C-alpha cells in the first residue's frame, strides 16, 4: 500500500457495528473488486472495494470476508480469506499478504487462503438462517460491466437454492454514512494534502501556463504526500468552467480569465473534495469579485445551516432561495423571472443547476440514504456555484464539512478562500 497503515481498531470497530445490525443466525460475505482489463494485455490498477476496506483495511485482489456472529465455532465468527503467495505471482505482481500480516492489518485472527473459502462457507451457510450478500446500490451506479459480487451471487444461488438471501448494502450504507472520529481524522489528512497542493498552485498559476501544467502541480504534491487524486480533476479556465464535468484540462490560460479548480486528494482510500476559483492574472476584476463574493456568501450560509435533523432536499431549497437573492443583486435574474418561474425548474437553475453537496468518505459520492435527515457524523461537501456562459466565466466554491451536534466543522478551514487572500498569495 502507498499510504501508512491505519489503526486496525478502526476496522474492528466497524465490524462490531455491522455485527450488531445483523439478525440472529446471519452470515455476511464481502468480496474484493476485480482487477479490470484495459487493452491488449493491460489492466487497471487495483481499486479497493470500499465496503471490504471499511471492514478490513485490505486492498488485495481475490480477498473475501465472512462475518457470522452466531457461528458455533468461535474461531469462525470472523474469517478473512486472502490469495496465497507463491513465487510466480510475487515475481510478476509484487508482495502478497502473509497470514500474520493480514491478522495485523485487519485485527482478524482467523486468516485462511482463498482456495479454502467454499468449504468454510458451506459449513457456516448450513448453520445460518440468512445469508447477506453485497452489491453496489448507489442510486447513480452504472451496471454495464458484471462485477465479482454479481458473479458470486449467481454462484451462491446455484449452490444454496433454498437459502434466504438478503441485501447487505442497505446495512453498509447506514454504517458508512455516519463517520467515526477515526474516519474523520483520515479525511482531514486528505484535506490537508489538498491544502498543500492548492497553495503550491497559487504560486504557480499565471497566463501562458496550461490547465495540464496546473494539474501536474496537484499531482506532484498528492503523490509526494503518499496520496492520489480522489477523482478525475477539473482544471477549467474561462468558458471551460461552464462545463460541470470538464476534464480535458489542456487549454492555455489567458490573462483576465478565472480558473476553476475542482480537485481533491485521497489518502488511505478516504477522499476530500475541494473547489476554488482563482484569477489567472492574480487579480479579480470588479465583476468577477462580485460574482465570487456572492457564491462565497451562499457557501458560508449553507455551511452554517448544516445540522442534525435537516433534510438534504430542504438544505438544497434554502441554498437556492439564497442564491436567487444573490442573482437578483447581480442583475442576472429579474424579479419577473422569479415571479413567472416553473416550480419544477426555478429561475435560479439557469445559473446554479446542480446539487448543493453530497456525502463523502470512502467514495467521493459516498453511499447512504440522503432522503433521511442528516445526523451528526455525516461528512458533506458544500459546493454552490454560478455559471455564466455568455460571460465565459464560472465560479464554484466547495469545502468538505462535518455535521455535528454543535457547530459544523469545516475540514478545509485552512485552505484560502477569501478573494483578497488568494490575490495576496498569488502576488507572492
């Protein structure tokens, strides 16, 4: 692994929380992700299965986890199965976990080789009344490629046709949405890495550089800090920033442009999400500063309103109402636009058309039921924006914030955001 090992207590606590949610006589199974092919004989880098990592800290292919709190044999109540090392796979692929290493990493005493899985699972399945199997149930997930989980479910149905199979994802979602203090510490570390990279970029950016050059500055700091990009970065100058998911990152930066930076670091698979908008020439124009400060006011008001019991859709509507007032002040909307607006597509959406924020954690758009009220421990992004294609500019600002029973905690409070501070740092 690139990152430093995390305290195995994190994973032990997470497994304990899951065990409490399982009905009596239930066994749960989780799989690692596949290593995906590219072209010819190529393959992508291994990307940890978020649920498996949440419960074990393991990032190795072909790993399986069994949890059966009521197993008759106490030694089989938690079992992790890892790929057995051999001379060939370590020559070509690198080091594989030994049993003692897996024990130390996960806090699980029972470690077995992957080839032993089906014999152990059959023994436990015959004791169990319910089998919980995992799938990706994110609302916006694409299912075009069959996953290891889907193949596994098909095999379980074949081997145990009359067993009671149940969905594990809904339990995992409820657990992962509320972050523990240990998880928040890791997310904060990813935010700190993002801050270091952003400060580097402020010193670097000027007319004549390219979006690619700026992306490379982020990459330098992330990799040096033993992290990686949390998602494909958006480095968008001028009118490119009006494309919400712009990722070409190739254009030359021109004098007088704004540069939108939607970039976050990931550390130990936990993600941060930041957006800043800076002036390429080092100074905001009067118009740019007006728009910038309007977005900043909405960001701050929306951050302050984060609290347990608030419905995410109500939070969105509050922000849209505030943004409507800002757009009226800027002259982008007229009172008549608001008066005759379509309730299903209010006038504000002409300039602020996306969601205000989302849960973040082991996935950038983290899992969880966002139709329910927020709770203390949710970690949310807050990201209002104004997009004006006719003026070839856009401003979006975004922080990663923890919902608490008291005041929300901005994990990016040390990342420069005031227009004057950004100008000062760029001038240096």
